[in-house]
C-alpha cells in the first residue's frame, strides 16, 4: 500500500509537515511529486486544446484557399532556388 507524506523541500532536504510520518533512524526511500508544476503543465495543455477547439469551431482562416502561399506572403519568404516555381 502506498502512503503519502506531506513535507517541505528545503534545498536538498525534506522537512516532514504532517503527523503521520514514519518514525525511523535509518534512511527512508521516498517518492516526491511536485504537484504544482504538473498541474500547471496539464492546465496549460488543456487551455491550449480548448483555444484550438474554439478556433476550429469558429471557422477562422477558412477563407484562405492556399495555406502555403498565404504563409509565404505573411513570412515574406524569399524564393529558394529550385523550390518555388
């Protein structure tokens, strides 16, 4: 059975914050998960997916007939030898 212990990371040390921590004098193998960073990354991904879904639903850019030509115009690409004919 996995148990979770609350602690505070201070440099390279963990200070236990909860009362239900193992009482031992020997080294203890632990797994630490930083939830704030994972949650923020997951939220960013979900926000991006939501934004792209709304963009697709709105039909934005649907009037562009040739996306490649549009990109070249927007980026002001120079013709490359043997590539743009």
